C-alpha cells in the first residue's frame, strides 16, 4: 500500500486517465466518460480483490469460502441460513453456492442440517470453529481493507461511499 501511495505522488494520471486520453486521440468522435468511473471501479475491484485474497490465504480461505462463512456469521445465532438465503445475502453467484457450501463443510467450518420448518430443505450452520474462523477472518479483512483505502480522508470515504451507493441503487432498483 505504501508503494501505491508513493506511485500516486509521482504519477500525474492513473492508468484509466491514460486509457481515456488514448481513446480521445484515436476516436475523438466518442466520449469515453463512462470509463472514468467504470474503468476505475473495475481496476480498483481487481486491486482490492487481490489484496483480500492474499490475506485470506493465510487462513486457508478463498474469497468465496470467506464470503460464505461471514454471511452465516452476520446472520447471528444460530449462524444458519438456507442456501437461497446465503445467495441473497452474500457476494456470491447462485451457480457457486453448492460448491462453496461443499467446501466449507469439507473444511469443518459448517454443517448441513435439515431445515426445521421444511423437511425438503437444508440449512447451513457454522460450527464453533467456523464462528471463530469467521470472527478472525472478518477482523483481518476489515483491517486490511481499511489500510488499502487509507489514501482517502474520512470526508472522502463518506463522499465516495455515498456516490457508490447512489450508483449501486440505480442498478438494484
């Protein structure tokens, strides 16, 4: 992260600004303004995902297993949800839920149990070790992401979060 800060001090423009400049030169008939936002969001997502995955590897977790166990932990006691609820509340895609559940069960972080009110369904519940792992992993993850975003002031963080929320709501509504 220190490398990113020092690089930002020496460069006059980020990689997306350069990309936009090239499009303006090659295709002046197009307005590449969407890349100013979406290109940066995509690049930032890639950087932040890489940082998160490296830190999660120290716990033997992937992003997907991490997302699943912290979703269950966030649900509160008894730390159990149906697979469809995990999908809805997590950052995972529906196609990966079964495989991710298999992985966390195999790791001993969760168990499958018959759903209490629907015998045709199952719930996925964190084991005590899964709760401990989720607690440790989320604390480290939030600390790591805070360090990664430390280039922003408190005011800039609030402003960025508000603007990103506005944009996300435009897609979710």
